[in-house]
């Protein structure tokens, strides 16, 4: 009888020992399978959410970590130079980039879209967003959709022409269409001593409309939305901000700002508008870098940070997940530790159990060797026995461990152990150059799902079978050291 048949007979005839080994591997396999299921599910959530957020980055002052220094420096903080912005844009991780000048225009005759909510009743005017990228980054990234007209030409950008894009709602509000000459009545306002707003002057800025867009990623939520009142208010503010944005070439925005400041200085040189700033008229840009993939964010940060002036940092769209994804990270860490502990425990327990069984079978093994059977055949028999029993146990625990992982993860997500990490920050709001975004812990929790996947099955079987085979090393060493003469005497 060859060693393969002996292995099959040994498994079926010694049912007690086979069941003991099966039970040990099944229990430990459930722990490993559940932990791997949780770990892979949390990693999938991170990948999925970061993919939705996109791989975008900007350079900005690091207020969070340098609050005191920023306060002391005030207006003396070094501004980002165009040469540096372009140098960072040459990174191999960058797909394309833009840098934007921006300002705000209070208007009366040119009507902005106003929300129904009383909180935004007095919020009238337009955000002027400059661009140095003729295709307009927000169009390329599908943040806005061009529904009529065209984007800028390189000539528009280079010469700073008075051409722009407005939203369809603003066009409808003012009866405008592509090709029309829009006059933006930019008002110079100041606060009087009694706190009331006082109009000082008006500048008419003619802008030819070359395109009309609609927001795609920002929508006004309706009143029956299930989100909290605060979240709905924030969403409505972001919607208004996007709808009331006018896209212009950078040079155009800078020229408008320059004319406004010069007029303000003539009319009200002592205005509070100039407090804390000598000129307040330098060129200031917000750079936006679109990376080739969200996975490049960390490498891009590491490469870019040494190039930046003091107090500046790299901020990425995926930072939103880092801010409020604490529960997922914590659960991933816990599951990772459990996998390591379970693998170590499996190695020790299976090694000892099999070794004890080998000691009981030393006469059987001694007979095989004394009859001239090769040690490799005896070792092969033991490995086959372990693989048959462990294979069945691991396949069954693959299914039950997945359900175990689902129940444990749901319990952890609903417990204070993980929820405490998000008590002070359960929502991330973004009003920076990366766009207006809202990400909540509920969004992340809803994206979490423990399910069967090819990655889960392959990872578990590789870890499980690898652990069993490693556990066989100690018993195999015992066989190598067997002396059949001593056993048979």
C-alpha cells in the first residue's frame, strides 16, 4: 500500500483523532476567516471612498498644526509663487493642474441665486474663480457640466479677456444666454459705525458669456431629506456657492480685484478693508493638482512637502476619509492583530496536537521505516492527512467565519469602542480649493459590507493552508529523528 492510500485510511479509521484535529482547525479557522473578512472589508471601504473623493491635492497654509505661528506672522506669510506651483505640477504623479485667483463681487442689478432658507437671505453676490487651465479643471473633473457654449481658449487665458462661464440658474435669473454681454455691477461696501452696510461705489465690469454650466456633484437637498438640519443647511450653502460661481481667466480676476482695491483706496482709504494688510493686492493663487490615481496621494505629499515654504502643507481630497474614517481604521487594526494572534496560536496548537498524535503512532511509523519505506513517504503521509482534515475544516470555516466577521463588525460599529473616535468629528465639510464636499461617518458606515469576494477566499486559503503547513514542520522533524531500531526493540 503506497503512502497516499495509507493517509486516506488513517483519516477514516482514526475518526476520534481526526475529529479532534478538525475541531481545532475549524475553530481557529473561523477566527482567522472572520478577521480577514473584516480587514478586507475595511480596506475595500477605504479604497471605494477614496476613489469617489478622487485624487486631488492643493497647497495651503497649515493652520491646524501651526496656529500660533500663523497668527504671529499675519500678512507676512510668504505667498506661493507661480514658479513653485508649476514645479510641483511637473511631478510624475500629476495628471494635470491649475491655479486659481479668486475674489468676491457684491452685486445688485446682476442677480445671484438665493436659497429659500432665511439663513442665506442676505447672501447676494458672486464668487469669481479664475483659471489658468483653458479646459477648466472643474469641467474636466465633472464637478460642473457644460450645457451650452464652450470653455476658454489659450488666448483668453493669456490675454485675460473679459469672457466667462455662468450657471444655468444665474442665466435664467438674469435672462442671459451664450454670446450675451453681461454687466457685473460690482459694489464697494463698507460698514458704518452703527454696524450697517454702506455702499461707497459701483464698478461695471462687462463680461461676455461664452459658456453655461450646471453643477453635477452639488445638489440642493429637498426639505424632506433625512439628514440633520445642520447638514442640510451646509449642503444648501455649498450649492449656492457653486451655482453663484463665475469662471474667468486668472488675469481677468486679478484685474477686477486690482481695480476694486484702487477705487476703494480713493473713496475710503481708512476702510476696515485694509486693516492688517499693507496692500492686500498681491497675486494669490490656489493651486489644484489632479493626480493620476488616489493611491499616489501619499507619495505626492512626501515628494512635495520639502519644496514648500514654511507653514505650508499639502492637503488632499482623500484627507476627508482620514479625518472621519477613524472607526474603520481602528477596526482594521484590531482585525489585523487578531489575524496575527490567531495564526501564531494555530501554529502552536496544531503543532503540539499533531506532535502528540505522532508520539502515539511512533510504533506505526517505526514499522513503516523498518520495512524499508522512505522517510519522505512517511512525511508525505502525515502532510496529506493534515491537508485532508484541514482542507475540509478551512472550507467550512470560510463560510461560517464570514458570517462571524459580519456579526462581530456590526457589533463593533454599534459599540462605544469605535464610536468614541468620532464623537467630536462626525462630519467633514470642505470649502477649499478642492471643491465643496460633505462626507459623514454614515456615508462611510453605509459603504461597509462584509461579503464573499475572490480576494477574501484566496487570502484566507493562502493564510490558512500556509499556517497548517508551517505547523507540520515540528511533527516532520520528529519523524526525521525517529530511530526504528530503538522503537522495535
